[in-house]
């Protein structure tokens, strides 16, 4: 699929999630509710409920890690969250920066931005904002942020080189990022790589881990450090939507795997 086609898939899927959330049970493209057709599995293993700043209305179950855990966010920091969704990680970050810092969330879908702004109004916080924008071309100034965070979003971006280039541009000199994302080892079957629905489910857009880390270094960041790594098990009933039983057996016999990682690096 072309990049714009993939973006449209993401826009439609996540717009649907934002529109449905809180109307019934919380929906998740990687969780329950079936908003992504038959793709129903969850990759998030980290729990937010006991994290300072957690806002349950902003948690749509879309993450694959807890980037604020290793982000080194300090009081007074300027923090940017890429793919901020309904604001889950932004509210956690706000508890860390305090009233003298600022947290900005940027998201690709209007519906998510609207949902995040609704959640913000309920809090009365004055040092947070949510804007609509493309991570590959962010409408944000150079050298503006101390910390950039993101949770299971960069894998959805077609041009990850542009995305990391933009992260480098908006970070202050000496600033750093901490990103939770999905990567692969080995080679995923072509049918999985090509499945648009699985792409929106956070898997098929993933890069091999070595390529992912190389891309970070090529944008000028210091040596990236993996803070946390966890293998993700996709249920067989999900895989069988894309693979025959023989293809599934062949896939399971390889060393290919899907992992959630949390990685940071400095400008």
C-alpha cells in the first residue's frame, strides 16, 4: 500500500476508536471491542492504574509500554507526546513536570484530539495542549522540547526516517526522547506485512529491531538504549486470519518474533 493509503487506514481506525470510546465499553484497536474487525488482541502489558497522574478517561488501551517510566521527566520540563490519543501519557507526564512545565500532545486524527481536549477540560490544567498534526511534518518550532515521548505510534508512521528527523528537530540541544514501540526480529510472512488491518493493529508497520536502532542513530541521536523489551504473543486465531495452517506452522518454526521495546536516546 502507498503511504497515503496507510495513513488513511490509521486515520479511519483510530478515528473510530475515539468516537466509540466512553460511549460503550472502552474500545481499542489492539484490545477488546472489535473496532478493527476481527483483530482482537492486546499488546499492553504495563498497567497505569497506580501511576501518578493516571486519567482513566484518557486510557483507550492503545499502548505497548509505559514510556514515562524511563523518560527522566523533571519538574518544569517542556514535554511533547507523539500520537497522544486521548491524552493518557500526557496526563502522566503533567504530574511529573508540575505546574511550571508544559505538556503538548500531537495526534493525527481530529477525533482523538477532540477527545483529549474534552478530557483536559475536566481537569482544569492550564499547562497542557493538544494539537492535530502529522508526525512526519509537525507544525511545531525547532529546539522547543526537553523530552519527547511516544507510545506504540512510530510503527504506524510510513516514513519513520522523517519522523525521527522531526523528533531531532523539535528537541532542544541535550534533550532526549523515550519511546515505547513495536519491532520485529526475523522476517514476518508477507501476508502479515501486507495486511492493512494488522498494520492498524500495531504490528505490520514494525521495523526489524536493528534497522530501527540504526534509523535513530542516522538521524544524529546518541547511541540508543533499550530500557525494556518484551515479546508479544499474537493469538493463533488472529494469525489464521492471514495465514493458512501450513503457513502458520512454518512461521512458528522460525525465529521471527514481535517485541515491545522502550528506547531512549539524546540529541
